C-alpha cells in the first residue's frame, strides 16, 4: 500500500507526533508511506531523519502551494489513499481535487462542531472517511450533520518505553533539580486555559500542607505561562514549581515523575496522558472528553469529576498517601496502553481503515 500523508502544521504537537509514528510504523511493515509537510518544520525534519520520503511545501500560502504539489504528485505517482492529518491539509487536498483520484481520509482531533457554512463542511463531506480520535470526537462530528457511515473511531497510540533503570531515573530527576526525598508531580502539554494547569497550581498548597516535599513540573510552553508564573508567586510556591518550557526530549520529563496530572477541561483524547500511562505512572485526570474511554477510576488511574483545585488535591493526596495503590494503578495503566493504545496497534488500525475505504466498505 502507498499512502500519502499530508500535514501542514509548523509546530510540533500531538497530531504531528501521531503522523510521524504512523508513517514510521507503515514503513516498518513494508508500506511506502510518503509525507507532504512544511519545509523545515519539526515534522518534516524528524520524518526525513526517520527515512520517510518528504515532499516539502513553503510556509507562505501553504494550502494553495500544497494543493498544487498534491495535483502534481497524484498525476505522476500511484497512491492508494491520501490522509489529511489536520484541517489545513484537508483544505489543500480538497483544492487539489484529490477525492476525484483516490480515497481521502481525514483525522479529526478536536471536539468542537464542524463549521455550519456549506463551503467548510463540503471538505469533510468529500472525504471517504473521518477518523475521529475518540467516541467523544466522533459524536461531535455526527452532531454536525456528517453521515454516520463516514465517521470511524481510530484511537491514537504511543510508544511503550522500556522500564527505566534507577540510574536513568536519577539522571532525569537531577536534570530538573529534584532531590531523592521529593515527590514530583508533572504535567506535559501546551500552557492554555483549557488545559487546566491553574487548577493543579491552586491544589498544590493543600497537597504540600501534608506532603511538603512535593513539587510540580510543567513541561511545555504557551500563552498562559506568564499568568501561571504570576499565580505561583501569588500562592507562595516559588521553588515548588518547575517551568521547564518546551522539552525536546520529553522522555526525560516522564522518567523523572512520581505522578502524572492531566487536568484538561475537555480533552478529545490526550496523547500526553496515554504516554504517561505507557511509562507506568499513576495518573490523576479529569473525567471529561475522551479520557473516560480509557482511564477507569481506581483501576488504572484516578479520575475527578472536573478541573477543580479541591478535587485535584483530594485525588493527589489519595495517591501520595498510598504507595501500593500508586504502584498498582501505574502497572495497570501500562497494561492498558500495551493492550489497546500502543503505536503498533494504532498503525494496524490505520492500515485497516485505509483498506476499508480502498475497498469501498
């Protein structure tokens, strides 16, 4: 099979990591996956390094440039399917008339409804299949008037790392200046209001009142950083909170943690939470969006009803008070990912979805 993936984002976020994992997995299985991406973007660079054929597009007027490139590629090469990994890619494929030549599938990672105007919706209606990353997202697509037979849930996946050796964990903690006796909570993600980091900061004083050696690592950057830094000063948490910024080697963040927190208000799925579970970390998450589709309270994590400081503090104290509970939840979390949410499982499910649209099923 020869799939052509298209992603026109210039930043490195969860969707771009999923595109890279998918393309790499297909190559490993003998499929000649190719990629259209923005020139010198993190995705283009990492894909090239991984041995994937990348057709690059200049960032300016990226959709029209990508559409012209797609027309050329589709006229000169045989592709079995075009996979638009994000909305700009879908627009470019639509401009190029890709759906008239091969089946087009599009990933949907956000849960807000599709735009109501006919021009915007027609892009999705022309696609053979919309691959929603969770039941939560699939419901929002169907509620936008897209026929149910065009929507399929395809959960994203993450790589399952090898167990961390004690010396590796020690090095990771040293990188962030964390002492051996300290308990490190952590959150990996863009700093935005809807990601809920504020609720964890407001929960921290109560947690530290009972476990004063507890600290918080925020790995990621974003427009809310200055406001969150101001809140840390307001709460008197200087020294207790580490703002790591964008972390290139995010494995060093996961390896250092004792507990992972995921306070997002309504996450479509949550790949950083999936990754934390793959590391075998006990997790505290908000039961919203797609999260309850794989995190089960008391079985493989702790769920709270909403992104609320008091609820977060109660959940964190539940984990910090019982090392045996934390260890059991971490083990079960890793098993959940190994069974249903690994990168390998995602690649196989994607290939099966491609085959169904190629077969007209």
